C-alpha cells in the first residue's frame, strides 16, 4: 500500500469514527425526545434533520439508532435490567437512552468493538446525564458486554 493510500485509509477511518460519534450524539437527544414526547421515530428524525446541521454525521448510523432502538426497546430493557441497582422506572431518560443505545450496539453492531461502545456511552452520559451517572452506565454496559460479547472480550479485542 502506498503512503498516499495508507493516509487516505487513516483519514477515512477517522471520518467514520467522528461521523458515528456525531450520530450517537444526536441519537441520544432524539431517543430522549421519543421517550418523553411519545412522538414517532420518523417524526423525530424529520425534525432533527430540519433543525440540525448533519454535516460530518453518519446519517445512516443515526437513522439505524433512531429507528432500531425504539423497535426493540423492551427487549433492550430486558437485557440490561438485571444489571441495574435501581428500578427501571426510576432510571433517568438520558441514562435509559444511553443504555438502550449501548445495548443495541452490543447486540446488533458486531462491527463496533465493545470497548468503543462503552467509551462512547460514558462520553455521552458525561455530556447529557446526571453527575457521575457515567460510572453507573459504564458498569451496567460492562456487564451487558460480558454477556453479549463474551468471545470478543476473552479474545482480547
């Protein structure tokens, strides 16, 4: 591989990572809105696309999250609920949105390493969640990952 091709590959990887980070950023807000407003994911997506600049955002990933998470929210909740130390109903809407996104990614997006899922969840919870709730989210998703991605974790990836 030439130096130019290698550099292009590195830049493409960085753009993918940044685009997915932005997609998750918007998805937390959209899923929060879905949880508190009851509006359809399609309506929320349309509103977000009108109201926000999506330049540099992985729009397909955003759409997958905004539509994928609500379509299986109760299954996602059942996956992480055993690892909660509080009742699901007492979980804040931001923390619930981040746990749902993280659990969905651990279940559905095997192309995303488990450590990336946890790191992104912690970053999003620090930004949008209650003080120190990132520790709680990290602990819960770590246990979910050990259940859903046991082979990947044992393999050291």
